[in-house]
């Protein structure tokens, strides 16, 4: 295991314990300016990552949902979502994960996603495959939207709602089964594991996609922006499409109908 992956895995395990310690349907919730929830666990985990990275890799930046270490000229950025799926977390629903990716010059090179409830640690290193608890992952081989399992995540906000709602409806009309977990990273991990066939993210936040992007591609899938192009994961995104590759063009064409 390379040093970066070892660091990310250790942080994931520590974050998982914090999530479990605070997991309670009565957890105290604050509402941020963007109308999304945040808990003390989100903030503790984000700070945990910052504290570790600033000591171990002082030249690296941290891009976190709750707090960041801004080093825009750094070639290496650690992109962190302390709890992806905070809303279900606050309701006592275990569909939320910790996600951390190391991005080099815009490209994810290490990713770890932790599901503390099922004790699953998903990991990937560029060029070395994707794994869940050291078991190799592989995307699905489904070639039809009929019966495909997928979701469109990030449908709140003006731009996202204008794109996400119509895309969701079109995919459903095409025969896909839509499943919503309120966690884009969770669904990206399910694409990598072959349980989901595709997942579409309409928002711009890199912490919701960076770790999933590497996991899916290393499992054999395809990841692009909503226009079908590559993109950097250390800056605002142009949405993200995760897929098994076979369905990617068809999904992208449905998304393209609603791009403005």
C-alpha cells in the first residue's frame, strides 16, 4: 500500500468511528447558508483531515466541504467530504459515507470511501484497480436502460433542479429504476461495485465526485462531466456522469437534451 493510500485509509477509519459515535436520530443540526445541514461530526471529521494533512504533507492543500486549507498553487489537493449524506445521517438513516481523494494536477490518484455501518472501505489507486475491503470491484455489464439501476443526485438549486428533474424523469421513462440515497459518493461507489449502472451529479462541488471518479474508472467504468468531457477535480465541476461505460453515451445524450 503506498503512503498516500495508507494515510487516506487511516483517516477513513478514524472518520468512521466519529460518524458512529455521533450517529443518532436526535443529533444536533445546524443549517448552512446554502440550506444544507451540518453536524458536529461533519466538522470534527473535516478538521481531522486538515490536522493530519497539514502536518504530514505541509505543501498540500485541502479542499473540504466544511473547511479548507487554501493552497491554489499546490499540485496536490486532498478533496474531502466528511459525511456525504448528512441529511440521512441526521435522521438516523445509514446511507452516508466518508470520502477522501488525493488529486494531483486535477486528476484523482488515490481515493478512499468508508461506509461505517456495513464496515466497507472502498479504495482505489491510479492504475492499480478499485477494491472494497481488498476485494476487487468491477462495474456492471448492463447494456440497456430498461431495468438499469441509477439516480440523478443534486436536484436542489436553480441550475441543478433545471437539469436534474427533467433528466430523472427521462431516465425513468426509459425504463430505468431510480434509487435515491441523498449521497452522490455512496451511489458512485455502487456504480464501481456493479450494483448501480450509472449515476448523474448535476452540481459543481468537487468533494461530491472526486473520490467516486477514481473508484469508478479503476473499476472499469467511465466518468465525464455532463458534456461528456474530462475535467479537473480540484475546482468547481461541470456536473459528473458515472457509468459502467456501456450506457455512458445513452445517458449523456439524455442529459444533453436539457443542458442550457
